[in-house]
C-alpha cells in the first residue's frame, strides 16, 4: 500500500493544483507538426512532483534532433531554483564535421536556448547548463562508417510563476520546441524569425 501511495504522489495525475494546471497546459499545447512529442517516465528523485516529455524533430522519415523536457515542482520551494518550478532539458543532434569544429559552436548553441525563451517573451531565472560536442571515428568492422559528430545541450531554468503560482508551461514547451527545431536545422516557424541561423541539414537519420 505504501508503494502505491508513493507512486500516486509522484504521478502527473497527483500533486497540488499548481502542478496539475501546469501539466494540463503541457498536454494541451499545440506544436509545429515536425516536432513529435509524447509523455515519458519522469525522474522521481529530483523533486516531489515531476512530469516529462520526449520529442523528436522529423523531416519525412529523417530524424534531425531529439530531446527530453522535464517539469519539476517542489511546493516548499528550492533555494537553488529560487522558485517552486524548474524545467530541465536535454537536446541532441548530429552535425557535419566542419560545423562541429567551429570553436564558437558551444556559445552559439547556448544563445539559441536563451534566444528561444526571449523570442517568446518568457521570464525565467537561474539558467545553467552545458553544451557538449563529441566526435566518433570508426575502426575495424565499423571502418566503413563515416565519422560522426554530435552536439548535446543540457540545461535547466526556473520559469517565472504567474497567477496562482503557475508558470506558463505551454509557452515554455513551445520555446523548447523552437530550440529543438533550430538545432535540427529546420527553418523558423514564425514570420518574424527569418534572421535565425540554423545548422545545415543532417546527413541521415539519427539512432535514438
């Protein structure tokens, strides 16, 4: 019985009204068709309540980028968050080797995250994260494979809370999908975003 109660406490169907409202907003959000989003099991040790989504950016049958977004909630507040909600993300995409070699790539990718939030006029605080690029070279039985490079963004931020202590979770999800699409090399979705620089088209589907 105790295990069942603990599972209910952490499920997205449970929790205080502010958390349930934020989760409902995530579930009802309309996104651009190239970004496929679905719920995924959320980590249970980062906060009393959590809800997670995973997404993949597709162009036909080609996967251009993938990621996960987790909404955390601690009704008692968290000193490091400076709030009661926190958003945590992982975004990944494959790169052309020459793009991966650009020394400014980490700074540019981080600016895409903050720029995606700023473009939607979203208030947030305490941003932190890492941008990692990695290259793989294949040998022996795998020597026929071309070298592969990948960019990975891990980040978290505290969304500004509105009425009733609830953040605009849907708007943050939309901005996160903007970031995913940008990392995936898709053109901007909005008419006013033509100046956004995107990565070149990927060579082929990613393995997830």
